[in-house]
C-alpha cells in the first residue's frame, strides 16, 4: 500500500507574461519509510510539486492521498492540523531572526497547544538529536548555514512528523556541510521511520540519500525507478543530461586538483 | 548674552516645551494609528479602502504642514465644524504623519519574503498566527528605523504650530523677541530646548535599532 500518492497533478500559474504550466499530470507513489527523490533542472516544476503535497499550492487538478486520505478534500482547519505532521525543510532555513534557537524550535509546539515548559523540554531533546544542544540560547545570526539547517530540522522533528518534505535543503550549503546534513536526514529516516520526499537539482543528494527517484522535466515525470537503475542506465534525455552535467563537474574538479 | 535674561525666560520655555511635547506625542500616536490602518488596508488590498488610503497618502505627503494647518484652522469652522488651536495642531500633525507612518509600515510588511508565510503555513499556523508570530515582528523590526526618523521629523514639524496661535517653543521665542528684542537669548534657549526634546529620542532610537538586529531574513 502506498503511503503517499500523487494522482495526475496539474498546476498552471497565470502571470502577467502569460500562463505557465508548472505541472502537467504528475503521478508518483511513495512507500512508508522510503526516501523518495525528485530531481530536475531549475524550472522543471520541482518546487511547485513539493508545495502541492502539503497544499501550500493547491493543484488545479489531481489528488494527494496521504495514508489513503485525500488531502485536497480537507477543510482549512483539518489541513492545518495535518500540516503539523508534515514537516518541511527549506533551502534558506526560514528561522525567526528575533528568537533564539530554543524559541525557534518551541514556537510550532506552542502554537499546537503544548505548554511552554513541555515544549522547552522537548525542544532541548530534539536539539540534542541534531547535535546543537549547546547552541540553544544562540541567535540564528550567530550560526553557520549547516547549523541553521539543523535548527530547522529540529523544529520539524518537534512536530513529530510522519512525512518530511525537503525543498533543496542542502542547496545553500557547501559540499562538506551537505554531507553532514544528508547523513543526519538518513539517520532520522532510519531511527524514526519517517518517510521523506526530497526535491533537488543535485545528483549527489539523490545518490547518497534516496531509495527511488523521479526525473522531472517541464512539468512531467519522464523517468522513475530505483536510484541505481535510473543513474546507471538512464533512458530519458533529461536523465542523460543530468548525468552529463555531473560528469562534466567531475572532470572539472579533477583538472582543478 | 545675559545670564539673568536666560534665567528669566527659562520657565516660559519650559512651559512651552511641555505643551510642544504633549501635542507632538498626541499627534504622533494618532499618526501611528492612521499609519497601521492605511498600511494594512494597502497590504491586504482591501477594495475601495485601498484607493482612499492611496489618495490620502499622496495628498498628505505632497502638501506642507503649514497649509494643512491653515486648512483645518480656517476651513473647518466655515463648514460648521468648530475647532480650536490645540485640536487643529494635533489633527494636522496626525494628518501629515499618518502617511509617513503608513509608508514605513508598508515597506516593513513588503520586506518580509513570501517564503516566511509558506514556512509558517507548513508548520500548521493559520493566517492570524502567521501574522502575529511571523510577519508582524519581522516587519516591525524593518520599519523601526523609518518610524523613529518619522517621529523626530514630526516633533520638529511642531515648530509651525505657532502659525495657528499655539504657544509652543517657536511661538514663545518669537513673542519674546518681539517684546524685548533679546534675540540672542531667545534663540539660544529655543535651540537648547529643541535639543533637549529630540536628542533623547534620537539616542533611544539608535539603541533600539541596534537591539532589533533588523538586517536579515530567513537565517
């Protein structure tokens, strides 16, 4: 049984410069506990796709089934409740500057009605889990990019999510920090059996983190399957092009050293 | 400059300063209120009201306070609304300041990126919670420098109140000069009293700005 299922998602944006079809009938399904990757170049529709899952963007057509419940049929209040169990991690972390690390992690718990004392206790546990317990009283400006992303991950964990969405979560980080964040996400997935959908343009993220991958191009999934299969024997032009980008980067890196 | 004249004038200026500060603060408080309302109306694109707010902002910003005061002072009684100098001063200052405050609040609201709203919604917050915990605090810290600049500007603008016979600092100085020709002493006290009012505001403002660390988002 699929844990998360997207059925024929369509989304068109009406802009001043004409209509932009971001999604043209995207379907995929994710099993419980799986890390599912979506890769594509910029403009492929990745961000729109991930926002359709927790309905930050409402698809024009199609359904999102989470544990067989249709997300698109929920009322606003039900949807907000459901969103508390769907964590989202962003490229630029989106922490609150005016609050310290601990208060950033506490805020969503307090909104969900947990007492301040309990929220603090739990927040410290989650900060411990991401290795930042010693920074609880620091402000975001005092942290590095990787540390900020760890705070964002702790904030998501505090919602006890059953699903985590990563929108280019490592794209603003250097290669080494990317490695540690990917490792942390993997650990969380193993330990808590949390399903993840990972959106990225970096092949490395898919290779190191994901079980299955879908290649998105111009609003359509052009190829999908196990990561090893898609990357070793790409069928679509888009997947081949992504591989080529990576090979070029490898060669350039080789000559640089 | 004669010391005994300074000592003799001092209480008069003191009285005028209290009046200036009182009227100034009342006008600024009203201006802040008008500003919040106009900024909200424009930010949330409330139909009709946003057009009225936009027209008000342009009229208010592009006419001098002196003209606005004359309009209120001489114009309103003609259409049957009684007015007195103090009310006229406060309303005039609020009318002028409202638009500046509105623009300050609006620039703050616009400076908060959309992704902050998305982030809040992804954590399960509703619209009101998103405004209260996420958007408003960040918008305010962006607005603070402009708001403080506006407060200082409005306090200085009170110096035209004398034109509608309010006995503020400027009026007192002009009056004393007219009566005794002690120009140096009067003007000296005038400058000193304005500094005594405005310097603390400026200093408190810069401390507040530093504390708010308004420099960045999405960190």
